[in-house]
C-alpha cells in the first residue's frame, strides 16, 4: 500500500496493534534461582494405568461409528518427582525415564456386564497408559505449578541431578511451560 493512500488513522494505530499482537502471542521466560536450584523447581510426571472397556451397540453399522461408549474401571497412579524412583513404583524406568505403578486388577466379567447397557456388546478390556506432566517453580516469590511435556520434565530431571537452575519458557497467557534449558 502506498503511504499516500493510507487512511489517517492507520499510522497511530499500527504500533498499538503490533504491541497488542506481541503481548498476546509472546512467551515469557523465567529463570529459577541459581543459589537454590533444586529447591526452586519440582518436575512431576503422574503415570497412570487404567482398565478400559469399549461398548458397541449390538446393531452397529458404519454409518454411525460414534455410537461406541467407553467405560473406565480400576486405575493406579504413581507420581515421579525429579526423576527419583517413587516408593510405589511397580516398574521402570521406561524409555522416557518414567516409573510406572503396579497394574490394577483387571475387571471381571461381572464388572463388565454390570456396566453394559441394553443391546450393547463389550470388547475385551485393555490397559490405557496416561502421563500428566507438571512443573512447580518460583515466580516473583510465589510457587506456580503449570502443565508441561516430557521434554521439559527430562530437562528438569537433568538439572536436578546436576544441581543446576533452569530457564523456563512459558506459553501463551503463562498457562504452560513450553521449554526448559539448564543454566
């Protein structure tokens, strides 16, 4: 667009729009305290096993694939903290450095039939694995816990083992931790 063809409101509005866009899209970086590195952050990975059964309508057809229903049964969870083996761990560490709980008891045929609705056929039970990652850190004198991912968890474990601080990159609206870098 040629400068002479811009509307009069365009020039003063552009910097404001750019600043607003940058504040909405930008990510903040937080560094943990170098003097108390291991006390300033705690990375957790809650590993869970849960038994699940899929129930399908007896007269299911390909026109209605979403008519299935999932039921969850017994579950067990263990919380990994900074990579240290939890006392309740049943196995691990796995290829991602996580410890897993003891497998919960499989649902019995009676359990499965009790949750079946009329005209449904249950499939065989299967174990679902789930991991919830969080990191707690000090931000402006306040403890903050945010969801994260395996990469951040692993960096935090390495920093904890080396007694080093972390630089954390927070996501939009500071609602999660996107990356961690050992300082």
